[in-house]
C-alpha cells in the first residue's frame, strides 16, 4: 500500500488518535495529493500521518551511505516543502549529522529521515537552528539500531510556528543505546510537540529520554513518549524525564509517558516536573547584588545547559552548548 | 551604620515572626545574636535582605542612613549588605567563579566602576581562596552544588571576602564546620572585618565567639530582643541556657 492510500485509510490526525493527543490537529491543512505516489514501497504498517506525508507528496529522496569504519560529518538540509533522507551508517562508523532548516518551505514542511545504524556505530543527529518561520513543521525519524550502536539524538527548538518531531526507534541489536535530548525554548504562541516511541527489541538495550522546556508567553509544549520492551529483552534500561519551567502564566505543558513492558528484568523510570524558576535560587543570586533579570537569565541558562552536560565531547555537544550560551 | 527600629515582619499566613526588633550597629562593632530555635534569628537576616517570603509590617532598617526596606534585593547588597543564610542555596549549572565575578561586577556597576579586569579578578580570587584555604575544586563546580555543609559555609565567606560588604549578617556560619575549618573561617571573617565595617553573628555556640570577639551579645526570643549585654553574656547563656531570662 503506498503512502497516499495509507493516509486515506488512517484519515487525518485527530486528538483521539494516541499519536496526536496534544497536537492542535485543526491547524493541519487538508492535503491535496499528487495523482500518483512515486514511492511504491509498502507503507501499510505506518501509523503516523507525519511519516507518510513527505512520501505521499513525492519528496525527493536523498540517500547517503557511510562506509564501515568511516568517520564523517555531514549537514542535512531539504530544499523543498517535503524531504526524505535515507541514511545507512556502516559498522563501527562514527557520524555527526546536523539537520539544517528548510529555508524555502511555505505553509507546511514535512521531512522524513530513515536511519539505519550498523553494529557498534556511533551517530550524533542534531539540530539547533531556530526554525525559519514555517507555520507548520513535521520532522519524522525512523531509526533502526544494530547491536552495540549508539545514537545521540539532540535538538534545540526555538522560533515561531507549530512543530512536531516524531521518532520511532527500533533497538534491534544487543546493547544498542539511544539518548534523546530535547530542549524547547518557546515564547509567544510557539507550539512544539514530541511523539517518541522506542522499541527495545533486544536484551541489554538502553534508552534515555530527557526533555527540558522553558516556556514563556502563550507557548505550549507536549511530550508523548512511549517505551516498549519486548518479551525476550532482559536487562533493558530506559528512562524518561521531562522538566519544565513555566516563565509565564499563560504557557503550558502536557506530558504523557507510556510504558509497555513484557519482561521482568528491566529498569524503566519516568518522571515529570513542572514549576517556576526556583525562588530561593533567585533570592540567592540577587542577594549577592546580581540584578533580577540577569539572575533569571543565569538560571534559565543553567537549566538548559544541564541537559547537554552529560553528552560525550563531540561536535554536536559543542554546537548545542554554543547555542545554549546565546539563549 | 546599620540601624534597625521596631522591625515587625510576618509570613504569608499572617503569623508575625518579628515583633519589634531594635538594634544599633556601629562601624567597627561585632554583635552576636543568640536565642532558642524558632525565635526568629534567621527570619531577621532574611527580612533585612528582602526575602520574598516575608512581609514587613512596620519599622525601619537603614544602612548609613539609607532605607534598605525600600530597595530591591540586589540594591541592598550593592549598598554594602551581605547576608549569609543558615542553609546556602545550591545552584547547579551556574559556575561558582563566574557567579562571583558577576556579583562583583554588579556591585561595581552599581557604584559606577568599570568591570574588573581578568588579571585583577584572578589575583583577588586566588588571594581570598588562599586566605580561606579553599582547594581548586571550588572553581569548577556549580554554586554550592554538592558541597558539604561546611564547604557551603566556607564558600559564603569567600563571597563575603570578594564583595567586601560594610555590614555582614552571618547566620550560623559555624554550624557544620570542624575545628580546623572553624578556625580558618573565623580567621577569614576577622581578616575582612575592619574599623569601617560591622559583623553580626548568629550563633548557638561560644566556640565561634572565642575566635571572633563580640562587643555586644543579644538574646532574641519570640521575635524580640529580650536582653543585651557584653561578651560575658554569651558565656552565661552557654552555662545556663535561655529559660532564666524570662523569669527575670
Ligand atoms: N518562610 C516561612 N514559612 C513558615 N514559617 C516560617 C518561615 N520562616 C520562619 N518561619 C517560622 O518562624 C519562626 C522563626 O523561625 P527562624 O527565624 O528560622 O528561627 P531561628 O532562626 O531563630 O531558629 C519559626 O517558628 C519558623 O517555623
Ligand atoms: Mg535559624
């Protein structure tokens, strides 16, 4: 079944669809599909509208292979409203992939990334540029990880519009590890949504989800994170933590953790905190002479900085920290 | 220098904690405030500093004639007030040295001075860290992040040394310090103290006052200073406790 037919089958996103619980679905324009879908692969298993959209609109597919053992840095950028990137990362390779924003998109922009990560490869996938004022942006990732591979998926979301990042990860090989870090620095009526599903399909696989939100104005963030641990997967570790600081009365956050665990010998945690800037910390800083606006800035920056601190030293970390230092 | 007149303050639910505090502190003086737990000692220093948990019901606090209670929290500090709270706050992610530099530069900006030069600041901080026998670990960490109780207190005195305030209120700075640390910290306070400055120590123990000789000792109870005397009063309190005072 091609992507157009599949979209017609599942219908437009609605709030009662668990993949779209918190998303302002009314803001999605009804697509006018092309006559035919060029990609004839079977998408009958795909549940997420945003994953199908670029394929349905015949996005040009950009393919990139990174050879076994190679060490590569690349920038990925789609130059159209719709984009599709297919990456195959070889065994033991190291890759650092920065996704740049589409500068030409109009009303809607939808990108899809299919990433296969070979055994023992280490991959950083990150984006930190403020989006370019596209009213609606979808970014979908499908990440398949072989044994011993490590993926660091890191992002900083700023800028106007409605954005949704969806990610389906398949930790297929023993010991595969995925770390997701998401910083959302929002204001006005910015709206950023995450729909993450991590499937632990092998023993000793590990996943870390860590999101931090700094919400000002009337902004709104949501985090819908599922972890599924298969029946034969012992010694799985998974954690999910969402920390939010509401900097204004009118900002809001929604968090929905879902754990589906079909094995006993696993360690899965999730947590969610939401509050204002710490009054005692603000008092402490100002009581040492620091003006209150500066103190607030220091505290918000510290909150953001901590998110990326545990990452291994890498160009990705450098880039992310550089952006944080200028927030 | 610091003049507190009939200071009354309450917490959010309306309970009055400070019920009319009077205290005159002149340049060059060391005052000690003692008193049972819950009497309002910590509240006093937080109210003077402008902590948002308290509402001032009446009275005045002036520093060199300027009304502190009308000032923003940072202005009070920049005017020469330093308070060290009983439990210094941890601020992960804000580097200790950068914080110190920012605090110092805030004060300098307030006084119309340019930012301190890199070399000058380094010299200053090296010198004060040496004075307080602080090791290098303090530099890289977040403000008070993961510090032991004693380390936090020492870090407070480092801030005092760098900011060089006119009046310092130190709330139980001796608690959590081992004998060596107490000697070092007390030595630091004595070093910073001078004829144009004043220190108010809140403490339960004579041992701090063995190092820093107070000129006056006050007993605070139920939100009021109920007795004041000379250094001998501290010794008497240590011996007899507080109950005899109200019987008088
Ligand atoms: N922010 C606050 N909220 C509620 N109660 C408070 C607060 N601050 C002080 N208190 C109460 O006021 C009284 C005096 O407290 P405190 O000043 O800490 O005493 P001390 O330092 O003398 O031991 C205590 O009963 C304490 O519980
Ligand atoms: Mg106290």
